[in-house]
C-alpha cells in the first residue's frame, strides 16, 4: 500500500513512520505566521484570546511598566512558528499541549525566527482511538542576534481516522443552553475578573502564601466567532484560499479532507464544521488547543501584575471545549522559592459541567519589596 493509499483510508503508513523517525533531532526552519513582534500583532493576539490588558495594547501605559514598553504575552511565540505535527499524511493530528520556557522578554519590534526538531515519538494505545503516536517537538525562538528568547516543547497525538469513528469518547455530551439568569451570572464573573486584574499594583513575593487561591478568568460561552477571533490573531493552521490551497495540498498529500460537496478542504474545519468534527469522533465543533493555552496565560498575567514575569508555562489539554461551553481557568500557589522569588502555580480549566478540560503549571517570578 502506498503512503497516499494509506492516507486515504486514514491509516498509519509504516514507511511514513520510518521517515518520521529519521527526523528525530534534525532542526529545521519553521513556517511563521508572525516574523516580527510589533505592537499590532501583539495586540491582535491578546485581543483574540479576550485579553484587553493595557500592558499588551497601550504603548503609553506600557512605558510606565518595568519593561519600558510593550512586551508580548508568554504564549505569543506560538504565533511566530507553531510546530504542527508532520509526517503520517492523512492521519488526524490532535494537539495536546505545550511547555514553554521563557528566557527573555519579547519587546515590540523584535524580529523572531523559529526552528524546530522532532524531540520524541512514542506509540500509545488509548480509549479514544486505536493505534496512535505522541509526537513531541522542541522549538527555539531566536532574535536577530541569535539569542534564544523562548524554548517550547509541544505535543500532539496522531490517530488513525478509521479508529476514531469507533471511539465516540464524548458521545454523551450534549450542547449547553443558557437562560438569561445564566448569562447574567457570567457577566458578573467578567466584572469580577476586571476588578481583580493586578495591573500596575505590584504583587510582591513577600505578600503571597502557599495555598493562596487564584480566582482566574472566565471564557465563554464559546462560539464559532470566538474561535475565529482567536485564530485571526494566532494564525490559520491550514486555511488558504483558491490556488494557494490547491498548491499547498499538492505539496502535502493527505492534508485535505473532502467536504460533503466532494471538494477538498482543510482539516481544521473541525473548529467550525460539525460534520467533520463528528467524523473524527467529536459530538460537535470544538475549540483550538492554543486558544485555551492563551487563556491560561491570561489568567496568570492578570494575577501577577505588570511587574511579574512568567518564566515557564505548561498546559496539558485533557478534553475539548465544545461550542456553548463556559470555562473557568483558575488555580492556587503550590510552592514558593525565596531564593529567586519564584511562585509555582497549579492551574486548571473547568467547564460548566465541572469537567476538567486542561491542567497547567506556571513558574512566576514576582518583584520583592526590597527591590522597588
């Protein structure tokens, strides 16, 4: 069976696996949506995830912070090159999380380049699909001088499409509907979120305690519009118009999935087209994984204030957020390190059902009172 024939059947091609394994440790340039972290693209990314903190949006305000101007959110680097799962043409890819190490702030105007290498490839057997592989990529983001700004370890599962149709792991989940009272409660949570944003009022290391609660942020009820707003700032995965899509599909056999009209279209339609979402075992349209990761970034940034620094942020995606879901991202302080004024936050995302859809961990460096 050729690779193309295997791809058409949604199966895993052994020759493709061998080629993929041969790429372990081989660093290559990464296709980039953003090459410059200018003020506009930083603002588009922040606003796309629902984060209107003036430290990302207002250059005059940002000049008053310790950074002396606008810097990018920690997860912004994903827009400067997102290591999408490669190889295994025609096999569905499910992004499952990142571990971002932030070495230096990315100031507005910085030129960013990205290169990536396959870091690990592990075969797994799960309930949602039959044969599947976990791919991990190590991506380095550098400035014009070659200095590494951030390092990201990203994970994805590759699952055989024919097996995912059998799983139906989320078959019992029904779309959520809302009353006016429900929506009023969400509006109240939004108001609390804005009041709690730390902003220019420093959160000092000496003032926090282990076990302290982070109330976090509310996201939802999720709509297709929310997904479009996010991806407009983050970057489209496969979407290209007309001849550009035709050429891309020819360069990457197996990437296209025909729609009900028999037309080749992009696989990321799972985020706006219910038929394709159902075809891969989902009950309905669901969110983008990096969208939820941005929500974790938002929650931590609001909590730490303008003088804090996210040194590391790790998010593991456990289950999709479906259209209509309302998610709260919150957490608590799990440990403190007085040596470097670092606070470790354990985080989680829960929907209106109480379902845990993601967990996270962040290392945050806070200012000291003695270093005002």
